[in-house]
C-alpha cells in the first residue's frame, strides 16, 4: 500500500520534503542558479587599470590618481631620489614625477634644465 504523498511525487521522499527531490512532471524552466549568459563564465584576471610606475594592475583599495595618472600608493616615488610622496607633494616634468625639493634643484630657476 502506498501513501498518497509518495505516489503523487514518484515515490521519492515523504513528509515535508515530498516533491523536493523529484516530481513526475518535467520542468524546462531555466534555473536561477545556472549561468545562462554564454561566454561570460570565464574569469578575467588583470584586466583593470595599470600603475604608471610599475605597470601592474591597480585595484580599487590601492588606487591613487596623481596628475591624471593611476598609481599604487607605494609607487608614487620621485624619479630623482626615489622618495615615496603624498599626492600633494608631486610635481611633474616631461611625464616624470618629482618631489618638491628635487624638482626645485633640477628644474627651478638655477636647475640643470
């Protein structure tokens, strides 16, 4: 003798889980848990912005924009003395960044231009 619940749902499960494991009808609906977008199941690594100094990918947490260029925070360094600088201390000459003292020494009124 089979119970009404098991007979109705293909004899699988019982009680609160009846019908959750199998049903007698086929459901062709798209599952919300499946990737339905073709070609988007690939992981892209390193596709972000690149650091002006080192050329590696810069992620949001470490991104610093200085003189319209993207840097890692530790990569904002003076071309002459290699000192790490805060964004407000940066000066530019011929697409290179310099600290205020090196810029004044090299490109100021009596610098080597």
